[in-house]
C-alpha cells in the first residue's frame, strides 16, 4: 500500500506544483498590492484573476481542483510518513 501511495504522490506532485505555487504567490501579491505601498507592476485585479483562475476561464473549478489536489497530496504524504502508521505497543506485559 505504501508503494502505491508513493507512486501516486510522485505522479501528482509535479502536476500540482505549478497551480498551487501560482495560487500561493498571487494570493500573497494581492495582499501586498492592496495593503502595502509596494508596486508589483500588476494591478491587484489582474493578480486576483490569476489567483482565482478566472484569467484561464477556470474560475468555477480552479479552486476545487487546487483543494482536492492538495488534500490528495497531504493524504498520500502523511500515509508515507510515520504519522498515520500503526505502532506496536512498547509497553512490556508482565
């Protein structure tokens, strides 16, 4: 099972890295352009359209795909780590 999760995680991670990174970076840039007096060269409206996927015509499904993809990466990543593994009791019986 661990091998299947590793294979699935290895397949998904490169595909989801770009949209997730784009969402994070544009989200930070929107906050910076709105709240701080820093000029990024792009208006906050353009950055928000990129952030929500509206610029690609995917505004309705882009956040859902990002969310589902991130949840899948978290689940497969945790399953490969020792966080979700069952541990044997180390308490001596006696």
